[in-house]
C-alpha cells in the first residue's frame, strides 16, 4: 500500500486524535458495543454489508447525539472522504479493476489458465496451486486478493471447486501471508508505527528489525496458513456452510466456468457483488479467449510486483508504472486501439465500485466507533487483568474482537499500540510476543470480518458472493484464532 511515513501520518495520528477528541464528548461504556452488534445482525440477516455498515453508523450517530446525528453524519462522511488513505484506496482498487479488465480482454488471463491446467490436473492440485500463488504474491494483501482469485477461478471451476472454497484459500493467503513477510506493505506500515511509538531500539530506524523479531510469534497468521493447507489436503474435513457449498459445486452437472458463483448457497442475486461479477463476465464475453498470449499476462504481473517493491512497497506507484509500460505493449501488438483500451479500463474501474463503497462505509463506521470510545472501552475493561503472563493472550483476544467488529485491521493497531505497549513495558512482558499478538489480531480481523477490505476483495476476485464467502470461511478462521489464543497463553 502506501509507504510507512505517509501512512503513519495519514492514518495513525488522525485515528489517535479522533479517539482522544471523542473521549471528551462520549464516555466509553458498554453502549458502544451496540453499533457493531447492529452491523453483524443486519449483515447476517440481509446479507448486505454496505447497508449493515450504514445502519451501524447511523445507530452510533444517534447514540453520540440524537439531535446532531444528521450534521455529524455529514461531517464524518466528508472527513472520511478527505482522508488520504481513502483516496489512495479508491485509486488502487479502481486501478486493479482496470488492469484486470485489460488482462482479461486481451486473453492473457485465459492463456495463463490454459498454461496452469498442465500443472493443476485435479481438485487438490488446483487448490494447492491457488495457495502457492497466494504465497508468491506476498507484497500486498490487496494485490493478492484481487489477482489470485481472478487468475485461478476458471481452473478451479473446471474441477468443481466451489467459489467459496476458492475465496477462502485466497483470503487465507492474503493478510496472513503479508504479515509474515518483512518486505510487504504490512511490515512497512507496522514497522513505521513501532518507530513512531518508541517501541523499537535506537538502531532500528525503520522498525523492520523489531518487526522481524515478532514474526515467529504471529501465531494466527501461521495457523491460518497451516489450516488452509490442512483443509486442501483433507486432514481438516470440510464442514458447516463450506460443506454445503462444496456439495453444491460438485453435484453440478456442468462446471461453472466463468459463472458468477460456483454454488448457489446463500446467493443474493441483487447484491452489489453480483453487479461486479456481472461486469467482469461481460468483459469475459468480449475477450480473446483462444489466441491470448501468456506473456500478456505474465509481464504486467511481474512488472506490478517488481515496481511495487522498487517504489518502497507502494502499490499505487507500481500500478502507474505497470500501466505506463503495459499500454504501449498492447498497442504495439495491435490488440486494442487507444479508444477501446480506455473503454475497457473504465469498465474495469466500475467493477470495483462495490468493493470501494464497502470499504468507505467501513471507514465511516470505524470513525463512529471511535467517537463512541469503543476501543477505549474494551481496552480499559481488560487492563485490570493484565500481567506479563496474560497480556499477550488478552491483547490478542481483545484486539481480535475489536478488529472483527470494526473491520479495521490497520486502524485498530494504530489506536491500540500507544495503549498496549506501555502496559507491556510496565509489566515487563515479552515485547516481540506482544507485538506478535497485536499483528495476529490484525490479520484475524482482516480475514474474518464480514466487511473488511481483504474479505471484500477476496470475494470480488474469486467471483463469490461476499456474505457466502464470509460465512463459509469463518469457522476455519475461528478455529485458528482459538488455537492462537491458547498458543499465546502457553508461550507467555
């Protein structure tokens, strides 16, 4: 995503400032739990995450000030839209949509699919290849979630792997993998926050060394990765909603190649996700399926990853450079003229609007939770029970709940680190272990929350209904979280 310095300035300080200001207006109390409960109830009931987030934000505004709810909503929404992180996210998500549309239209994505079929010769190998690609594309969870599912879904469709299973594999190798790699966007951002909060030693100016010391203790990320491999290999059985989705996919008489969903379980035909999937399907219908060249897929992907690393893990700069070289490459091959290319890119941008709207709504909702003092309420109620032995497990437990409820994995870390780390130093806890607990909670929230950006984009890229993906993967994410909790107890 963005560089550490930019993100720390644009996210950490405004979040902390908002929390401090909110604490003056609203005393943190149990009432702050009401908006997250509203969001979860509506999201599960109606399977419409954007509506759920908006209703949760409205409920929070009414709790803050019933008379000033309208003006507060206007100010909050404007403040969110003016945030540099939101602007960056809109550009990156839309840019990914445009790039994917180009890859599909030129037939490059289909050429990759044809090449991959030589390796993926069955259900298990197609899922293992999806997992491998998720590990290889480690630079950024957005890059991972948007490209792996889009690349592999026609192959997994052929072997009747449900889109829900595909989305689960993609999501499990997005944030959890990025957390474990010290040259990812997560490492750069969180390393910068550690430096900004004086957690790192004097010789660690970037915070990366301190971050690396915590990697062995990022238990949830390790367990999530192990869990998905065990599910693919059949060691952990398919159960619950995932079993229903898998049975529906395997009993289909025709493989659901390029279909919006490989199963009909929990399908909401009027959802925003279906709009995006339908838009991609329209692009597929117009694409060059038979004569597309593999290099027209591989070169842009290699450039995207390479330039992202070159520009200090800045995905937006990586995208801009990728476009700057990919467009002339396609023009030189006479695959499209410039007018057609622009039309395809605009169409691809539009397919990402549901994901963009969901994340914007999540940021508004998080801002409302800050105004109600939700982070302080949870942390303050757990503080009396903190000790060197219990601190890592309680930090993971409380922050995981908070990240799951608000859908804010990076924001929660920015808010909690100034509170948690002084406690860790005060009780002489193992600092790398506490940092690992915080990052484990962040990766759990990113994967498990029904409306987090990672969940939305994994469903988007895999062509799966958002709520169907969230409900089918949650039991496995919860199992990994429970094991991580007891792991932190044991290690402490």
